[in-house]
């Protein structure tokens, strides 16, 4: 499968740098097919075969990690060749954020304190990719709504909300990933002035997603907000009541099939309260989920359960006095 994917990607790359008008037409068709404009996307038929499951349904994370950079760079190359294509900008940004989360920040979380330099270097690299990702998505939103990026960077709630009123339901994907990328970068380096400046914009974008499409991505946006509300100081928008409501909404929408939500509860709710019993229960619930209950998302389930297992083995690093 890997060789076939690489062959397809190389073929598409050859189209990108071709000057032939026929090939340009083929390239544009490929761009629209691989990264449709938000307003052109149709609601997927849940019963129809989806080639994306070749990645999301793969339980071997190492295999996905080998091919992921190739796919990412394909999209980025296509975007460079057509910088005004919003679909390519959004997809490239999403891929950078996914790659950073799963294959850069994720593995770094397992490093011990004795490997601080290596861990810090990985986190800085992850932050760089998060920024690269959300800036590409913001550029697409700015193309659709001139002044969008300036508003988000203004740290002015009134300006941001005014701009967000222009967004349509089909913008939820871009808003979700841009907001997720910003919060991820901020969590790795809260003292970064640039991340701090766009923090309010990120939260408002995510809240807009919940307004436009409350069930988006099975509660993924609610989970991100739950983490933020639970961990951020009140001066930056933290609120434990809002965190609990967001967590319950995420849990409801996930239908109990996503171990990540239980991991979030253990880390964001139980650790601050040093709730040992709650921590154990959440981790056990995460590990008890059968990957076959959601075969199209085996990759995420496997990664989350691996982390849950590590948290169980290293509980004394999070719950003191055990």
C-alpha cells in the first residue's frame, strides 16, 4: 500500500511543476478533488467507502508515521503552486497540526525528566509545526473574509466576534483546526507572546464551531475547550464550570468510543484535584474501549490507549503520595 501511495504522490508532484496547460488542468482538478473548497464539500455518505480510512483505520502508528510526511509535503507543494486555493491551505494546515500532535509532541510526552533537552527540543519543533499549520488555515479564512487574521491577532473580543459572525457552517473545519493549533502551541509555551496574543481568538473560534455545529467531529471541539477551561487561569478565560459542561458534552457526543476524552478527564480534572480514584477510573475506561467499536478511527484510539497505559504505569508522576 505504501509503494502505491508514494507512486500516486510522485505522479501528482510531477503535475505541480509542469507548464503544460493540459497538465495544469489535471493538477487543478486533482487539487479540487484532494482539497475541496469548504463551500464545495458535501456531507459524506457514511455508508460509502472512504479512502482516508487507509490512514485513520490503520492500527500501526509507525506505518502511518512513515507515509505521513510525504502526504503532508505533497499538499504543501500543491499549495505553493496555487497559494490562493483555500482548500489546499486548510488541508495543509490540518496535516501540519496532526503531524505535530501525533508524531512530534506525542512521543516527546514519554521522555523522562533526565531527557529534558531532548524533550524541550521536540516541544519547540512541535510548536513550530503548530504555528505553521494554524497560520496556513488563517490565511484561507483571511482570503474568504478579508481582515480575519488581523482580527484574530488583535486580542480584541469585539473585533474577533464581529468577524466570526461572517463565518458559515462550512467554515467549522477551518475554525476548529486553527483554534486547536493555536491552543496546542500555547500549551507548549505559555510565555510565547505570539501564542498569547492569538489565544482569545482561538477560544472564540472554537466556541463558534460549537455554535455552528455542536456535534462537529464527535465532540472533538468540546474536548479541546474542556482542556482549556480546566487548565487556564480565569484571567485568560479558564472556568471550571464551563470545563465540566464541555467535558460532559464531549463525552455524550463521542458515545463512549473515544479514549482521549477519558485521558483528558484524568489529566485536566483529576490531577489538579489529586483525585486518585477518579484518575484510575478514567484511565481504566480509556483502556477498556474496544478499537473495533470504531474501526475507522483505530489509529487515534490506539495512540490514546497507549498513552493511557503509560499514565497508569507512571501515576506517581501525576498523583502524589501514592
